C-alpha cells in the first residue's frame, strides 16, 4: 500500500455556444491541493479566451479559480493541469459507535450529518440501516452499505442528469459515480456517520506503466469520519487508493462542481470532459 | 380640558401615565400641550399629518393598495437617562453581533469553547458559506442595525429581535419628525428634542470608513432592487441625503473582481455598496441564478477586497431567532461584559425536554418562525384557535429548529389618537445603530410602531400598524416650565430633505 504514484493530470472542459456568449462569470474547482494522501508539485489553470484569473480557498478547503469574460466568445475552454504524487492512506482503527455518536463529534460534523436536497433519502432503502448498524466495526458497516448500493444501483452513464438527487438515482437504480456517491452519503448520514462528497480524478489502470497516457475520469467518491476521514469509492467497490486524486470536498456535488458559471447569450453545449493522466514515476 | 383620554385597562405598562390620570413627569408638559387643543382641532391636525404624507408619497402597500403610513399625533417620549442606558445596550449588542459574525465566518472560537453548538449555525438557512473568507477592511459587517425593543409589564425594555441584514424604516423616523415639526411646531418649542437628521451623514461616514484602504477617493452607492421594492422611497431618500448615486443591479458591472458603475460619462469604479438587496438576489453566480436585480461577480469582488458590501453578506445568520437566544452569551464571551439589555424570555425548541414542555401547553406561548420578518407566521398561543394550535404542534414536531417559543409579553401601551379620542395602543421601538468601526452610534429615538387595532399586539406596518414620532429629550433635568432655555440650546426647526413626490412603500422583502 505504500506505493507512490507520480501522476500528470490534464483536465479539459468547457462550453460551446450556439452563437456568441458574453458577460460570463465562472468558478472552477479543478485544482488538487496537497493533503494527507497526496502532494501537489505544480498546477495551473488555463482559460480560453484568455482572461485574468483569481483564486481563493473556499469554506470546504477547495481551491477555487474565479474569472469573468466580458468580450463575446463562441466557446469557453478551461484546462487544468497538475503534477501530483499520491499514496494510499493506511486504514486506521475506527472509533466505536458510542464515540462516533458522541455529542461532541456529531456537533463538530453536523453539516456532514444533515441531509441536503441532493442526499436525502426516504422510504424502504432506509430499512437496511438497522442491520448494518449492528456491525460493531464502522469500516465494515460502511463497506457493507457501499457494497449494497453498488449491487443495487447500476453504473449507467446518461441515466441521470448532473442535477439528479440521490432519491431519483435510487428510485431508478441507475446512475453515475456522482449519484452512487450521493446515495452512499445519504445512507451513511442516516446511520449517524459523518460523510462528505469528494470530487477528484481516478487513474484507471490497475497496473500502471510509467509514461503511459491513459484516459482518466473526473470522479466522485465518499469520505466518512471514523476517527479520521476515510475514503471509500462505492462506484468501484474499493477503498480510496493512490489512484484517487482529490480535488475538493463538500456536502454534496453542488459544493464542488468542477465548473460553474453564468453568462449572457444563446444556449450552450458542454464540450465534454476530457481527463488525461500520465504516470510520471 | 379638551380631548378625552381613555383609561388603560390592558395591564400593560402605560408609557404616559403611572396611574390613571397621573402622568409620568417626563410627559407632563406634553399632556398639558395636548390638553390645550380642542378635539376638533386635533382631528384637523391629524388630517394635516396624513395629507403631508400623501403629498410626499409616504405610503406603503397594505393588502394590495397604497396607503399613507399612519403617523399618530401623540409623540412618544424617552428621557435622556433612559435613552442613554438603551443606547449603550444597543451599541453593546451590535458590537457582540459583529464579533459573532467575524467568528462564524472565521475561526469559530465559540464552537471550540462549546458555548454554542455548531449545528445551530450549520443548520441556519442564512449561514452563507460563500461569505467565508470575506474580511471587511475595518471589520464592520453591520454598518446599520435595527434592534427591535419592547417594554414589558414591569417597564423593562427587552430585545425582541435583531435586524442586521437590511433593516428598513429609518426614513419614517426622518419623515415623521419633518411632518410633526410642521403640524405641531409649538410642541417643539416646549421640548428640547434630539434631532434625527444627522442619520444620513452618520451613515455616509460609516460607509466611507468601511472603504478598502487602497481606494483613495472611495465611491459609495446605494444599491436598490428598484422602484417596485417596498422600501424604494427609503433608498431614494438615503441616497439623496448622503449625496451618493442610487443604482440598480443593471447599473453595475464586475470585471476582474472590480466593480464599476455605468454613468453617462463612462464607467466609474465603485468601492462601497450600501445594498438594500437580499443575499439571495445579490450575485447570480453564488446565489439565485435567475436574479435580475443583482450583480454577477460581486461576492468574489468583495472577497478580493476591491469593494465592500454593506451590510455584509451572510449577516442573516445573526437574525435567526434561534441564534438570538444566544446573544446574551455572545456579549459575555466576546466582550467580557454583562448584557445591558435582556432578551424576551425565549425557549429553544431544538432541545427535546424544552420542546416537550412547550408542546404540552402551546396555548401559553408565542411561537415564532426563526426566519420570519414583518410579523409573518407568528402565533400568539393565548389567542389561537384549537385548529391553529394543532397545526402548529405538527409543524414544530416536524421541524423544531424552525421555531422558538416566547413568553407572551403585553407590549407597553401609549395614548394614541384614534378618531374619537385618545386611547391606549400597544407599541414597540426600533432604534437604528450605525457602526463606523470605531464607535456604534445610535440614532436618538428610532421608530416607534403602534398597533392601531384595539388590543392588537403585532405592530408591523404590513399588519396595519402605524408609527409615532419618537422623542429623546436632550436633558430632562432642565425644568422647562416657566424657564426658557437659552436659544443656542433649544431645538431647531427641522429642515427636511430637499425632495418631493417619491413613492414610499414599506416592509415586504425588507426587514
């Protein structure tokens, strides 16, 4: 588990307009920061049309790049590149349920325990909770919940839209990583386990070779608090590995959308998201 | 003896009389002055007051029609000593709320000390995470506060609620005084009343002091949602009296985190925005994307320190009525002082035990939604029907965080001209405080709102309330009777603002 991956990431996204857009105001959350499981050696964001960029760290600790484009433009492109060294965290012994549910911790992580409109779940799904909660080991409980959701909700690109809620994805039993993450967060919170949304990248090759450029993914997974924040990827049925690169955290997707903005002008079409990752060492 | 004063049988504190027929010393002169008028004459003067307001367009929208905001002809008087105590209490409260806002949008010391659960904040709909990391240059998030006070049965003033988002109503204070000095100039030569016309210059000075240090000649604007807003009259009045531009969202543009105002002479940088637009509508990039009255990019421009938005973004968390219950603790924790003003006795319904007790005897409490304004959603238990109480019980059980319970307080009463004669009516008081970063100044008096219906306890204009000119006497120790104060110390006739024909509507949307 101590393997360190050096990864060069290129994330390209944007919009094309049916005509010309202007007065466009945007925030990009596309830059990884150095954390307990990764070190960022360099990063940059390029915006076309070229405009001045400003950056700040938001409430949840995510690096935000803000910019506005006044002149008319047929297309907006944002490219984030970074060089990151990543390693997997060791799984720490979890707190017991009593400690996890203490007033101090449940208050400290209140916003990762309260449902949001994205994560709220009602109905039969919550019946499962009682059985999982009997598991004394919190890690085991989370894994069981995560595997259950993975078994129930099929990964079907295009089955949901970017604005889907956990409940919608659950009712259809279909979704993408964002949806599966929301459902998992909803269930963990309902069990009293603080859970947060992680936006990032996944280096997909299981046997990565140095120098190979592979098509990566803009990915989402879950971190839950069990004494420390611990990552789990319910879409892939694995724990957070060195192949997971974290960009940001939030209560749900809306807190960490990679690119959000408003503009004046005609309809837009997303350019599509391209993530390329090259192993450097 | 002219007009008949109806006796007060409400059991509430009567502002003018200590017992039937026995005026409090501070009101003796006023009572004598009023008694000198014949009832018909008072009626004429009252009509004159109403006409002044209609002529000047001082109206508000009530049940879909424009009405003049009724100004009662009997002024309310506060003595210098009492006022001094109140003003210090209000200033203390504003300083504590400032410290609280700086803390919850910064370090969060109060949570570390476990003086307040973090979830009280994180569950507040007005806790604005986008405001995190915005540091006002002079530390001021509350340039203007409206602290609502009531006087209880024992004569003690207590705080009913804090309004530190976009408190409105100060234009009534200015207009009421203007109308009263015209209709009753004689009363003002008998009393040394603190003037109220310095408010705009105080506000201007506070906004100037709030400007980013790098702005050498700061440009200040008043940002209004526009002519359809209930308080547009006030926006116009304040902009004009401060001598600054009144703008709407479409007049401003953000570029690279700088804000510019479009003028006929091209663009001009703006450094301080006194905004009368709610957070939700302020910046479509951060909040409601469908807003047309806001300015895209404003929040990040403020974060970059190029413009100051006043009052601050996210201040609503301090107005949350559950958070209100903690203000006395804020005063002790942040200022190390003893609260000078008490809260109304309030119960936190997010506490299971407290909730069970309150739900068990709901008819004994006043229940308020934590984020209501303008008297919306308030249920007065003793006056509620069984059906109302049942619905309320259900609503509280479903979302206890959304309500607080208060002891029903019989608001003090004040003799009020009600057509046939003078009768007691319930009143409250909204003083306005201005914080320039060095000092919190409280406008002498403030807005006394009066519930015009007999026995009515909700004073908001949106519920058919009126107002009173509110006098703070300069020095009550100086005997007026028979002694004429030197001319230099006497109050001057108030010269009103040079403006006409503005529309005045009130409440709705503003606080």
